[in-house]
């Protein structure tokens, strides 16, 4: 296999070792045991393994309201206190529906959907001001 870039896992191979000018070793002349081309890594296996490992499913739990209790502008995320059960929900700046630099002013009321990941963690998505408009941004003069 001329110029291969991957190897299937769990196969036996033969190879020579070469040391570069920095003293690092690398395998060269890689062949299947007994000669011949080694099997390449199956790309569909990677995709299947990734999906199985992370269970890439999305569960949206409906529209909620709450109040922004903390916003870490330097980190780009914060927390919203839900009005229905007083728990806090994580919110990332990418989930805010607004033009330009996305951030949230603390103590403002917002509407949002809740998404649950494969581990049961909840996060806010589609965050807007109450009524669907753009939320007020974080006051950047705090720096």
C-alpha cells in the first residue's frame, strides 16, 4: 500500500525502526506479517465508535423562563436560574440568539429551551429575551 496513512487495529505487522536526528524512533517499511500490504483502518468503524461512545442524541425539553444569575464574560458562559424549579442551567454564548458579540446581562429575565446531553446534563439553548427579542448584553465596562 503506497503512502498509506492508517492501520487496522489488532493486526500483526512487521517493520523496521529508524531514528531521526532528534533521537526519535519511527516505524518504516511497515508490512503485514509475511509480507504484503497491511489492512487500513476502517473509517466507518471510527464513525460508529464515536456515535456509540458519545450517543449523539439531542433531547429538547421545551421552552422555559428564568433569570441570568451569573455571566462569566471572559469565559463566554454563565448560568440561568429556572423559574419553574429554582435549579441553575448552564448557558454558552453560542446558544444566545443575538447579533454581534453574544453575552447576557445578569439579573435579566430570559426565555430558553433546555437540551439534555447523553450524560443527563442540561444546558440552555435558543436563549432570547422574554417575548423573543434580543437579550441585553453583559456590561463590558466592568473590566
